C-alpha cells in the first residue's frame, strides 16, 4: 500500500484568497485544514485588501462553529496581506472570486495554471474522468510534485475546453461583508462549502490513484 506522503510529497501548499481575509478565505482555510488534517497539505489564507488588526467577523466565527471547526483557530486568526511570495510558493490557489484569481496572476504570471476560484475548481475538476486522471498521474511517475502538477494541469486544461458558464459570476462565492446579514452568510456557506468539498474529493481521487510500480 502506498502511503499518503509518498503520493503527495513532503507538503502541498494550498493558498486561499479573498478581499479582507476576514470571512470567506479564513473560513475556507479552517474548513480545508480540517479536511486535510491527516495529510501533508498546508492551507493558508490571505487577502488582497486586509483590515490590519481585525479578526474574523462574528458571523464568520459563528459559521465556523456551526461547521464544527476549531474555534481556537478561528479566534486566533488575523488577516494577512497577499504577497507575491505566497503566490509563488503555492501549489494551488483558490480564490473566493474571479477578482482574487486575477490578483494572484497579476503578481505572478506563472500562477495562471494553478489559480482558480473555489467554485470554478469544483466545476472543472468534476469534469476530469478517472481514466484521464490515472493516465496523467502515471505519466508523471513517482515524483510527488510532478503528480500534483499533472493533476492541476488537467483541471486547467478542462478550463480551456469547456464552454464558460453563461453567467461568469456563478464561479464566485457570495461576499456578505457589506451587509453582514445572517441570510447572506448562509448564502456564502451554501455556495462555498460544496465547492471545497469537491476540491477535497478531487484530492482524494489523486491520492487513491497510486503510482504504477
């Protein structure tokens, strides 16, 4: 049986980005951390325009609690400014919306192939069939970094072959920051969490496709 570290390598770096790093991206960070708790995957979050000194909003912390996430981590979170170094270090970038994906690409053009919105990645990765994924991973061999790149490249290639959604905004996760209404937070959760579950499911498929011996 092939171990998780042998498949994924020493560490896969996931970067989640939103605007203020107070609601969507820290909630996604906490959620993915919990999903990947048993794997060598690190998840970080940052904002394009963070508010220094502020933590997650009260309703964002309430959403984290309702999802069963670490309240210690939720209370300790402080917004971080997105930097070029973060973008360069990331193996995959998940933006809350298209503007965040674009901000990462502007910082580093090489991020074009690994930056997606959360909902976009869910939509595209679902279109990668198991046989195609297995062939790509077999072609990458045993090198963990190459296998991660091969999987991400497949999702990127799907983006180039699928018709874009009629309304591009469907790839964005709703931002409740302006109103901070409870119903708007519920809408954000209903859009974001299924997308993160889909991303985790794709990671499961990559892990389960053991290297050919």
